C-alpha cells in the first residue's frame, strides 16, 4: 500500500482545475454576461441520491480561481455519507462566478464522490475480514491522484501510484529476464528499497516468487480453492494480493481466503456519477 503525497496532490488539484476551466470557459462565459457584473447570489449544492462525498477541495479551487469573493460553507466533509435532499454546501458571492463555475465544480464533486461511494460499498462488504482493498492504475486520464484520494475517502487503499514507485513484475518482464528469480534480483539492484511485487499464474511460479523473496505476490485469476492453497503455501513469507475476475458478488469469498489484499479496477474505472444539483438564487 502507498500513501499519497499531499503536496503532489495539491499540485495535481490545481492542474485539474486549470484544465477544467480552460476547457469549459474558453475565451469567456458569454451566457454569464447576461447577469450584471455587480450582482451577488447564493447557491446550494444538494445530493439527489445516497452517496459518500468527496471532492470539496476541488470545488473550492474552482471558485477561488474564478473569484476569491465566493465563500463556501460546507455542511459535510469528505468521506461523509449523505442522503437524497441533503445540502452539501452553501455558496455566496458574485453571481457570474457562481454560474461559470457550476459545471466544473459539480463534475469534480460527482466523479470523486462516485469513486468514494463505490469504494465504501466494497469496503463494507469485507469489513468482517482483515483484507485491504486496493485500487489500480485504471483511473480517468488526468485524475489519477484525485481518484486515489477518493478511494481512501471510501475506506479502501492505494496500490502503487504509477510506474515509478514500485515494481510489478509481470509475465513479459519475467520472459525478458529469463525467470522470476533473476527478475527480482535485477529489481533489487536497479532501485534498492523499492517494493517488489511479482505476478504469478500458478503454484510453480508462486514457489519461485517466494524463493526470490518478493515483497508481494499477485495471484492472477486464482480460483477460491487455489487462493486458500496459495495462502497455505506462502505461510506469511510474502504478502499476497488477489487480482483478476473480482466481482461484486464474489468479493466476500475472496476476502475470506486469507489473502492480504484484493486489487479492484472497478473502484476507479467503471463509475456512474453521483447525482448532484446546484441551485442559485439572486
């Protein structure tokens, strides 16, 4: 598991907001110009379904960039559960800024809340076990750190952030190196101290990964019985991660096998945006 760097998350957040506003406003919001520049307004963001909230800092960054005169009063915090009709945030400030920022702000809030909501639903399913659920690199382009933050708000955990902070030695890497042991040895030489994980597809490869003293071993598409056997074979010599073919219905059974981690791409890639609304009054 890996911990997000807060400074990098903030840099990414500012970059996210810049890209969103450039994309949406372009040369300027011509419709907002229908409203006199001096007009002030109030607005509130409301949930229209059950959800776990995430993304408040992105909303704040949108309006801060448009007009520092916009004030936000959050009624909830990231990670809170909300119900239909619940007010999440009240906003006050220049009407043009509220109108121009509405879509970008809601896009961030509904997408990150969707990630947190799904993560919480999956985490709740395995809370009777010691397993930790991990995200993957299957994230929306440009929103890698934002979604990984949302995963933690939902009670799950981060796998490696990218290709730079840990080794994940897969079939093609193994083939290029000749076998698992020399691949792991090479990884130790290239980046001492970086975690080394090896993906295996059968018990023979599992034994090789254990011999190589891999830190983690990814059990790729192992069935339930095979997972139980792999846990017995490893006997604590490496942390085990189940991956591949993980379904919502089958998740508890996988968790109960005794593996340390289960990685689930759907936490970040198969999302349905949370239904939110923002209503403005002059």
